[in-house]
C-alpha cells in the first residue's frame, strides 16, 4: 500500500498533501513498520495539520515517539503535552517520557518537577 501511495505522489511525499485520512494513516503505519521514521514523522505532521479533528491521543503519543526518534525533541514535547492534556496528567508512562525529553533538552529543573509529579 505504501508503494502505491508513493507512486501516486510521483515517488515523493506529495500524496501526503492530497491523500485521504485513511491514506495518511496507511502511510504512517507503512513508514513506521519500514523503519522510515523521517517519513513517518512527515505523515504525522500531515495528519495533524490536515485532519486535526481526527487526531487521537494515540496519534499524539506515537507522533511524539517518532519525533524523538529523529531528534525533534521540541516537537516531541509539544505533541506529548497535548497527549497528556487529552489523557490526563496522571499517565505514568507519559510523564516519564516527558521527563526524559525535558532532561534531554537540558531542562533539568522541569524534568525534576515532572518526575516528582
């Protein structure tokens, strides 16, 4: 399916700009499974920009993980914070992930506050 979508877009990511919600989600899955994390992140960006009403808490969390994996820590913090806003700030895994991101961003005081929560 991923190769079909890429062929429709002329071999690039142009299909992300005009594909359906289902096609963008297929792209996220395909790129993620193929280990193509930069492309997966691009697909998450397209999902969140083009279909904001359909973004789930899981999209935010997995998008944050993809962003962290390619070194986009600020974006990961933004999406993870939105995930925690939607899920509730009592998520131990979400808070641990956020604390780790803040520590990696050299914000030890914020990280300590998150870990203490």
